[in-house]
């Protein structure tokens, strides 16, 4: 496992979610971890060949059973990491509301 090269302390977003950011060197992916209700949403943005970003989402329940689930995010290429991570976060909140 790669060690993070950039790690920021957790912050609280305007909707009360906890958020932390980690960037890894080789994957060139930024990751933010949010807490929404009893779930942890791990939202990432990976760079693709065209210089755009694709979002990824992993949802993990914070109480037993805690098995993480990779959730399919709507296919799209985004101009920045932040926009891709926001798209993954929105999809994660929607998943928790519908299936959590």
C-alpha cells in the first residue's frame, strides 16, 4: 500500500459531514472521506488519459456489519478532482437514502 503524500486534517462540511483528504503519488487520485448518517463515504477522483477525472465511490457502514461496497457512479468525465468527488458524494448520499 502506498503512503499518502498529502494528508489534511478532517474538517466538518456545511451539512455536518466529516471530511478528510488524502492524495497518493502513483495513482494520482484525490480521496475525501465523508460520514453521512451511519455510513462512511469514500469518494475519489482518478485522472484519465485526457486529463479529466472519473469519480469512484466506496460506502461502508459504521456499525456491524461494516463490509465496504463499491458503488457504481454515473459515467462522466469531469474537469476537476473536486467536481468528480462532489459527484461521487452526491451519488453516495442518494445510495444511503435509497438502500441504506
